[in-house]
């Protein structure tokens, strides 16, 4: 069907097609290959890329590092708890005390002019209830303020001495109670003889309360001088 000239033409066309396909797939000579991305080192398991710095843990405020706190409660949590409990107790006691004194005072002030009619007794008791309520609220606020101040002073001194001395025992409790007695005597302006009696009462209360705490700590094995005496006796 085809002559020799046709065969040569077909071969020439096949060569031109193959050359065109090859040149399409190959990149031009003037285009350079893109640079390879730098290798990134991946840390192995258990290794840290950041340098560790040694930091010393600061000692907490009001917390001796060698002994557990009193009652197992840190001072920064124990003090607000004691103040809150003293407030709950002092509010009704102050109301009762102020109301009772106001009732007796009102009766003494009006005993010479008691009413004689039903209407008069009605206004008498109405006025009396108002005076009692006002006096009870006023005395409750004052009594609660004094009580919480004394509680915060005593146990604040106790916790501060625990941290300063580094030992938890009855001595710190007794000093805190004596400090409260001195504060009470200074606020009430009592005579010197009564000041001595107040300080003695505070020292007795602090000694009894402190020894009770020491007994509990000795039972738990946290009392420092009891443990030292046991080691001495064991030797």
C-alpha cells in the first residue's frame, strides 16, 4: 500500500512525536532544581529540648518545715476558720447580752412612770422592744468585733511563734493567751491589780489549752520534746 517513501515518512513522524513527548516531560535546562529542605532533628522519647534550671521551693508563711501544723490544718487556713467560728458564736451571744441589759435598763428608767391604761402599756412595750432591738444589734457588733480580734491575736501570735521558733508546743500557745490578756486589759483601762489577774488568767488558759494540744500531738507522734525524750530513754 505504501511505498518506500511512505515508510520513511512514518518513521520520521514517530521520531518527531517521541522527541516532543520527551521534551515536554523534561524540565528546561535553564531551570535549577529547588533546594532540599533542611533536616530537622526530632528529639527522642524521654528527652527535653529546654534546659532545666534548679529552683528552690520557698518556705510557706507560718509553717515550720520540719513539723506538721496544728490539728493538721495550715495556719493560713486555720486562722480564718477560727475567726469565722468565733463570729458565729459571738453574734447571738452579743445580741442576748445587749438585749438583756437594755431590758433591765429600760425597766429601771421607767419604773417610776409605769402606764396605767391598756393603750399606755401597748406603747410602753412597743418602745421597749425598739430599744432592746437597737441595743442588741449594737452590742452584738461590738462583742463580735472584740471576740474576733482576741481570737485572731491569740492564734496569730501562736502561729507566728511556731514559725519563728521552728517548734510547736504549749509555750507558744501560752504566750499568745497572755498577749490577748494584755490587749484586753489595755482596751478596758482596768486597774493595775486587775491587769495582773487578767494576765495570770490568760497564762493559765494558754497553759491548759497548750498542754491539751501537746497531748494530742504526742499521741500522733508529732511532739518534738516528747519524741526527743523517747529517744533519750531508748538509748
